[in-house]
C-alpha cells in the first residue's frame, strides 16, 4: 500500500510539473520560435533576416514614408480648386446641361409623301416626290403647330397640281402609238425641302421644286420659308424691313453685281435690267447667320442654263432698313 502511495505521489508531481511548463513557456524559446516562423527558410535552408537586418529595414521604410507625397483626397473636386480646369481649353463649358442653354433652333424632321402613280393598266404615269417638314419645339407646341400648318396647307395645295399632272400624263400616253409607248417615260413632280438656317430666333427652310412633262428639261424653281421662332409667324418682307423701298434698292444692286459677272453674265436675257426689281418677293428670301439671302430663279433675268442663283446681302448693309430685332446683337 505504501508503495502505491509513493508511486501516486511521484506521478502527481510529474503531472504538476508538465502543466506548469505549458502555461509559462520559456521567453527565450518563444522569441526564437516567433522569429523562426516569421523569417522562414529558403531552399538552401538559410534562415531569413536577422534582428539587425529587420531593424534596418524598418528604419528604411520609415524614411521612405516620410518622403512619399501625400495622397489626394478622392472626395475633392479638382474643378472647384481650379476654375480653368472646370472649362475646356477654349473656355467652353463642359457641363452638358449648361451646353443646352446655348443657342439652339427647332427640330425639323420630314414626312415622306412620295409615290408612283399609275393608270388603270398599271402603266407608270407620274412620279411624285415630297418630304414635308415637321417642326417640333419642346414646350412650345402651339408655335410649332403654327409653322407646321404652313407646310400642311402647301401639301394640300400640291394635290391639285399633282392631279392636273396625272391627267396630263394619261392624255399624253393615250395619244402615243404602240411603238411610241414602248419608250414612254412617266411625268414627274417634286418638292425637296431642306433646312438652311436654324437658331433660337429664325428658322429658314428652302424648297427645290421641279415639274417635268416630257420636255427636254424639267421646270425647276426654288422657294423659301422664313419663320420667327418666338411666334411661329411666316415672315414677309414687310415684317423684317422698316424701309422696304430702301431695302429693295440695296438688294437690287447686289443682284446686278452678281449676275453681270462670271458665270452668269453669259446667260442674261436681253432685257434683264427691267426685271431685276421684280426678283425680291415674299417667296424667295430667307435669313441666315450672315444676312439676307435672295433667290433668283431661271427665266427671271437669266436663261434656264444659268441655273438658280442665290444673292447674299450682309446684315451690315441692311442696318437702318431692317427691323432691329432681326439684326444680330453686337
């Protein structure tokens, strides 16, 4: 029994000693173990940095951090610090919402009314082309509708001319022999609109018209539509000039200066000088960014070969005869 007690006492002491070592490790061994794990070994079995090397590296890193520039705060807007950076090199505003505030004109799309018309036997009689303008101004629908009404009325009026040309084509075809019908070419009628100037004050649209009825060449002429964007009014000469007689004198001189030079002088009609004052009418003028444009159609003062002539009259020469509201500011 005594022997068993002695053995138990020995075992108890050994157990107590083992537990004491586990809870209170040797500081030297613990430091060596941590350094060994941090440094690791390379393939040759050499250990990593020594304590001195590690300390030197820390000092080098500290110096580097002092020399490194401060990072910019990503929340700061550089445009607020530098006014020049907020705009382009030419001083223009980069903000798209600001850009919208710049001068803009009405939006114009086109409605296609083109069609090929045939007789009862399916023979082509008349080819019609027409791209009718459709104007839109956001927030100003009534003004846009007033402009659109002008083109709707013109489209309606065209139907009379188209019907007349269709009947003329049918009659011409019926009068041909069988051999002549084999080379028949249908008649043509067309209106081709295009925007020539658009701003927040003026919208100008030009229309190239043609009519062909089997003649050596078609009959061509150009008309113009000039609108006040603020009101939607189709402008007439009396609306833009305070001195219409004086304006006509200025325009007539510009017409003479242009048609008596190349390439038009060779196509002048014999008595052209007696008709230059008749060129300027409500249907053949428009305004653009430079001034007044007057259209001179064939057979007014030149032969057909002279083509359609456009005469430019600068705003500078119209001061005193034109309404100030239609002159450029400055």
